[in-house]
C-alpha cells in the first residue's frame, strides 16, 4: 500500500468517525429529550373516548410537570399500569392526595356511587369512557411515582402540526355519563341559580344606594 493510499484511507476514516460521532450525539440528545423533556405518544383504545379516538391520534406529552408536583385534577397523563408494569396507559386525573373523589362503581349495571379520599403520594385516575376503562375503580389509587408525563397537545397527523391544527389537552374536557352527568346538570343549575340570586342582590343594593346616597349627601350639606 502506497503512502498516498494510506493518506486517503486515513481521511476517509476520520470523516466516517466524525459523522458517526455526530449521529451518536444526535441520538443521545434525542434520548434525553424523549426521556426527560418531551415525548410523542401514539394513542389507541376505547378508554379515553370521546376525547381521543380508538386509533390514529397522537399527542405531545411533557415529562417534567409531575416531577415538580404540577399535576392536578383534570389533567390527562401517561403512566405505568400498576398491574401490568410494561404497559403505558393514558388516563385523566380525577383527584390527587387528600381529594375526595366520587365515582360510579359499575356504570354498566347501575348508578351506585362510592366516595374515597385519595391517600398520600397517590392519584386517582379514570378513563373518560367510564363504560370501557380499566382504571382506579379497578385497581385503586395509583402511586405518584408511576406517572410518566402530562399531555399537552393532540393531533391526528404530522400534516396537522404543519397547518397548526393541534388542540391543547386542557381544552379537551371529559364528557360525563350516567349518574355523573346528572350531577353535572344539577351543579350547573345550582350555580346558575346562585348567580341569578347574586345578580338580584346586586340590583337591590344598587337601587338602595341610588336612593339613599343623595339623601345622605343632602343631609351632610344641610348641616
């Protein structure tokens, strides 16, 4: 092998090593991002209907809020199944430690409800489709350490991301069924009645002030 060929092989080897090192750094960077910052999750199954479809939905999840204790009721999270450790689930948080949670025990058969207090270091999760979801109603409160992330945005394809047609999961509120739906309706009516009552009180206060304030004003200046 001539000296010229040896130099050429050395240059080729250096270029190959440089590109390989660049690829390795990129893969390490992506691994760190996927493990500790953001991840893209492919969603399937009926438990989160109608918020997510049976198949085809994707979601961007961040992986740091749960480490900072920033997960609360209403958030959609990804977590390890407490009964199948290799399985990753998508559920909605219904309560954190210390919260009282009322749930329908067997929604397919009755509207019987039970109320529990979430123990310390745990969360209570349920699927939005309570008729077809294995969640805390089956295996109890979930240890906080099983959380793996919180959903940020939902999209159906990469094209939707390019067009800006993504939905923030905080706007994807669950639709309630059965007894819970009735409770929601009653609660809404109660709030509406309370607001009307407050509005009437405010109106009467305004009328009273408008009548007596000029009298008081005149009386002060009459002195």
